[in-house]
C-alpha cells in the first residue's frame, strides 16, 4: 500500500509497489525445489546427477569437510572404490554412505547438500560483485499532482516487470528460490542465472538448486533458442512477420507464425494503459506534452501500435515538460535473435544544467549527417534528420528491460522502428545522476591509474567530458544507416543477422562519438583538454566492458564488450594506442600501461567509421564478421590485453542500482 506522504518506495532491483519475486500469469506461489538423484549401479558405479552440475574432486573434499563428514574422494571418478572413509574403523563397522559397494540414499542426500553449499557460495560471489548504489528522488515537497503521477507510473512499472519476467522466461519457472541470497539474485538479475564476470560461466551459479532451463518467451520454449533457430526465421518466406519486433514466434500447424504482443500479454498491457490514463488525469491542465504522451502510450498498450506514442514522445522535450518517461517495448538485447522488443520503463526528471549543449549541437545536425554520408559513400546517401538533441535527465526509476543487475543505461536514442525513426526524428537522452556519486568517481580514477600512462590518466576529469561521449554516441544512432534502413526492401538484421546488426549499430554509435568529438574540436566548440578527456574516458569505458567478458553465459557475444574490443584492438593496429609492458609508474609490480597517441587517433577513427558505415550501408555480413572476430578471438585477445585488463579491473565491483522515491 502507498501512503501519500513520507513513504519510502524502494525499487531495490525489483518494484516493491506490488511486491517482488517471480511474477506472471503462471507464476507459482512458492515451494521448495525437488531434484532427482540418479545412481548408476555397476561393479564400480559412477554417480551421475540429472540436472545438477558435477562437483569437482577438490570441491567435494572441501565441502565434505565443511559438513564434518568423514569422507575423502581419492583419484579417479567418484565411485565407491575411490571414496575413502576417514578415521579409525573396522571393515565390519556400518558405513551409512556405502552398502555392498553401492552408494546409499544417505550418500545421495549428502551429495545434494554439497552441491547446495557450492551453489550458495557461487551465488554469494555473484552478489558481492554488485556494489549497492541508491538512486534517491525526494518528492516530499512536490505538488500533490506530481506525487500521484509518480504513484501511477510506479504501478505501471510493476506490471512492466511482470511482462518482462514472461519475456525472459523467469515467470514460467515453477521452482522459486527459498533462501534469501537466491531470492536477491533473481530479483536483481531478473534471471535465475548469474551475470558477473567471474560467476556467469560457473555451472553452479543459479538461483535454484533445481537449475531450471530459462528460455525466452519470444520463441517456443521447447526448442533450443540458438543461432540455428534465428537463421531459420530470417530465411523463412514470412521472415518480415516473424522478425516483427512487437510479436512472439509460435509454430502452428507446422508453420512459423508471428503472434502480436497484445494476444500474449494483453491483460497486463491493458492494466498498464489504465495506470497511464490515471497519471494523465492527475496532471489536470498542466504538462500538456507529457499528458499527450501518457494518453498516446496508453493507446499503444491497448492496440500494440506504437507510432502515435512515438510521435507524442518526440514532441515532449526539456522546454515543454519537467518529466521524462519512456514506457514501451524497445530494445532487443534480451532476445536470443536480437529481434524482439523488450518492455521497459525509464522515468526521470529533466536536468537543465547542460542545456547549452543542446543549443550548440542542434544546428549542426544536417552537417553531421552530410559529412558522415560523404565519408561512407555509396550506396548510402544523406537524408534529412530532425531528431531532438539531447535531453539530460535524472533517473527516478528503471524497470523491466531498462533495469540491469549491474550498472544502468547512461544514454539512449529511440525509437528503433517506425515513421519517427525512418525520418531521423528520434529523441536522445543522457542520464546524469547514475555515476555521479563520489565512490563511482573515485573508482574510475583508480581504474585510470591502473590502465594508462600517468599523462593519459590525468585526462580523466569531471565535467562535460563525462557526458559528451554518451551524448554523441546516442546522437550517432540517428546518423548514417539507421535501425530502419533497408537494402532491397530487407532490414539490415535480415541480411547480416540480428546480433551482427546490433554490434555494428552500436559500433557505429561509439565510433561516431569519437568522430564527432573531433569535429566539435575543429569547430572550436571543444577545447583540446575537453576533447582529450572525452576520448580517454571512452577508451577507459571500453576497458571496463572488456573486463566483464566478451560472451554471456549462453556463449553469445556481448554487444558492448565486442565493440569495446574492436575499438581497443583497431586503435592498437593503427598505432593510436600502444601497451608499454615496462611502464609501471607507481612501482606496484603490475607492469604495463597503455599510451594514447592523439595525433594518430583521428585518422584511425576516420578509417573505422568509414568501414562500419559501409558494412551497414551495403549489408556486408562477411566484413562485419571479420571485423568482430579480428579482436575477440585468437591473436586479437593479446592485442586488447584481455587477461591483463580482466586482472586489473575485476577487482572493482560494479554498481548495482536501487531506486528509492520519497513521497
């Protein structure tokens, strides 16, 4: 229940307004996991446990000691012949764990306890990598209408979380966590699986001892959701229907069909529409632009048609509203095929402290598009762009696909589809209040010292350079071949693959951030120090993503880590970045630092920007994959100093955001 004043509403990686945990139409009410243990009997039977990871010998012996059990696994397989009972005993003494050279049920129970100990250790390591960071919004002195609006949007966010739980597959799992750390993992990650760099590949790291198979609701859950399935959908005769971002794929009468979101999530979507309309009513005659968006978004949730909501959204800006809200299905990163849009909420207040940068860059939009089109060359040609640049915002809450277990989105440019995207009229935002706390800044400074020569490390400075890289990244999404760009009537995703398209689009944006930084410097809008700070910060950002691994726990390439690796490796190849193995300025014993050669960086960025632009403009899948593999496999890992980067930066935890609203 929500009271009207001085109530603390916590969004502690779950939306507590309507409760936490696994939600969804088929969500179970509770219970303990049940796992069957199978024992294969033979002359020297080997223990197998269906559905459970296999304990290594060292872990078995270590955990048995923690359980105070007098057993020791000798060399070889885990079998009765290789299991020693420690202590003083006679052969005639009863052994609760063995009978007639066969494991007993007591041993099976012990094995399960050891697996559970090992699982909880992994869960604790996963949670420890998250550094709790609170994002607090104090509305206790705000007008009553504002507080009502926030309450309705928070209720809508709670339902968004329920839909997203269905999308990512947690709502369908019947075995809920029973211990507090595992519940915390599920709530924080919105997944049973672990995401931290050191635990995501640990087979024991899971929120349930039942180790459930979590599969996306975007596709039939009885099939392996892998690249083979994605390719089959891309090459189907009705691929446009199947890859529609606002649908799920099902098989009916032996044929693939696309089923609109409204048919799958309609009850919850209409509940969200109701809350948005109540929020609009609470505004009265105020905030016309915001009110129009709330009404249009409500209609979108009732019809699964989003064009009108996008138009109302881009009509809202820092001049006509004090609020920022995006509530819709948008990004595709959760999806195994990178095609389906995840439901999310980003709710914020406008921050006007850097509005002058909007005024500086907005008049340059056509020039920025034209110069990029000239660089890319045919077949791409410049188009008229009219997107808003940018809105700086202070996040109030994130939910659904916008809420991450580690970190948070710091910039976004939307929409990804539809008429607004086609005419380059999207909206760009930069989130200002997520990493501006003293602890985050202190950690960044320490990371810079570990990675850079002192002359480069000192370039990491607070100020506009903290946000300019993000601002220009998001702006670049609106320039050049964009998300709705088509070749011979086909979207780029259908030509080079969803994941490749996501990587190339984000690589275009991050490369564009550096490319346009140099453009602004040459125009005199940035001084040399600010430009260098922006560029160095971008390189440090890349090291951070590389440290967290190039692949997720399904073996799928991580989009941002991949583009980070391409940047570092490409700049090394071009001589704009080098690693000095003898440089140890602090006598720390941790030898080697990176040097940035700014005079060489400009030409390297030009070259990469042109290559990425041409890949997207021509649909060159071969070159896209060659560029990706060059710096994420084999010799490329040495170029980016993959091992050294991980060793240095993974000692720092990653922010795990909670959202608190004081009403």
